[in-house]
């Protein structure tokens, strides 16, 4: 089963501008982005605490309305903003545990109701024992165009995420680091879910991609999850 990152659309003709939404200073009164109630305080994973207040958003000067909206502002890392046309709970898709929160959006002075979808788990889907990493010098890369090409010293595998993190801690002050070379993934049971490193973000299956396209929902791009990074290394291991 192929996996994809769920991305905001970048086609300017469709979305008008990127991002489409911004924090509305005019409509949020004394909302403080540093306060305990701010959406910037939403914890990754777990329920959104009851004291969190969701701000009013508005479209940017050229932003258009779509079913999935891009936003840059306080709490943007935790706000996945969808129109209420998308009803995740009444599909035949397997959506990982989530909760929704109403978001008020203003577009050309018209008030609209959107929803922020918050996933309650951050899944580790890496098959660690079958994934391959490379030990490289921290400064051991050159550029080919805009791409970094690393000088590989040796390969390494890890039994678990804990052993990977332990290696990173133990080598924090050395002149080498470890980067992914080829990732293996465990079988997943969901069509939409959120993941931790080393993939990051909200992922979906081709079943979700087909559903979005068949329903005609707008504002989506889908990027296949990259698992093979071997092109980022020089052909010969540096001795």
C-alpha cells in the first residue's frame, strides 16, 4: 500500500495565494499568542485541553476558499483546517483517532465555519530493524544544484527508535551524525494518520487520495512518501 503526505495545494490559480489564511488581528481583540489559552500551546498528540481558544482567521488579500486551507500563523503546526463539507466520521475510511474544533473564517467580510482536525496519536511506523542509515561527517557534503550529496563513512542499523535516539545523544558532541538512507515501514491500519520522525506530518493511503478526488474536494496535493535516499550519497564509501 502506497503512502502519501497530505499537502496544501500550491496551484495559485486554485488557491489564490499561499498561505490562504492568516491570523486576524482585527477580529481577535486581545488574543495573546503567548497566553496559556493560545493555539500555539496545543500539545502534539493527545486531546486539546478545554481552555484552548481557537482564533478567528481570515483569507489573505488574494486567498481563495478551498476544502483544505493553508495557514501560516500561531499554532499553524497543529491546525489542519478543512471545510465542513469533509465529514471524516461518515466515510468508509479508517481514520486514526481525532477530534474536530470549529474555526471561524472570514472571507471578504463573510463569516464561514471551518473545522480544525486534531489527531490524538503520533504514530511511529518505521520498521527500525529493516531500515538503513548512514554515518556521515557533519560537514561531509557537497552540492549538486540544490541537492546535498553526502560522503558516507559507514552504514548502521538500529533495533528501535530508542536505540536511534541514544546514538544521536551519544554522538551529539562528535564530528559525525547519522542520516536516513533507506526506510522500511510497518504495515499500517489507517487511511489517514499522523506520524513522528523520521517521516513527519499527516499521511494517507491511496484509498484516501481516490476518495478526495472522487468527491471533488479542493485544496489538496499529495506527495508520495520517500523511502529511498541513496541518491543523496557519493557512489563510493569514503574510507
